[in-house]
């Protein structure tokens, strides 16, 4: 698979161990290009690299208490390009956190756990599969 065809994934989390393990999972099991960032600010500074999808931690203030949080980062990503799907990650399984993420136009919300990689992989793969089918359908519809 050529690099242009690969899905470019940004992983944004201030938990270095979790970030590294997630990166390893994606590089090992998928054909994605993965870039990792420890802060929302770094992620935002690199949006011109055109990520296809962003996995974003909800908290993001573990290292620096003044760092912008996940929701603020999400809002700024959506200002930059509303079409970038963003999956929010949180260590909390709280319905109000999930609702808040969806309200801010997150594509999905995943709780950090042993199975979070599998859920992320499934959701992202489903998203791009659906997007491709939609494009093909539009292509055919335009020719009818």
C-alpha cells in the first residue's frame, strides 16, 4: 500500500505509556501512518499535515496543568476542519462526559481499557469503509 493511500492517524494523549502502547498496537495491526502528540497544542500545530482521523484524550492536563483540555482541542480541530473525525478517549466511563464529547461533534467516545485499541480500530475502519461506499454511491448517482 502506497503512503498516499494509508490512513494518517494522530494520537494525542499526555499519558506517555498509554500513548506508546496505542501507537504500537496501531503500527502492528493496521496499515496506518501514526503520529503521536503529548498535548493538544502540539496536535493543533500539526493539523496542516492533514490527519485523516484523530484520537484525542479527554483530559490532557497530566503534564501541564495549564494545557488545553480535550474538549478545547476538539473545538479547535473542528474550527480548522469540521470534517476530520475525532474519537475521544477517556479513563472515565461517565455518560455526561460522553454526551459532552458528542455535543462538541466528536465522532465517537471510547473508554480507556484493555479493549480500547480494538474498539478504536473497529470504529475507524468502519468510518472509512462507510465513507468510501458513500463516495462510490455519489459517483454512480452523478452518472445516472
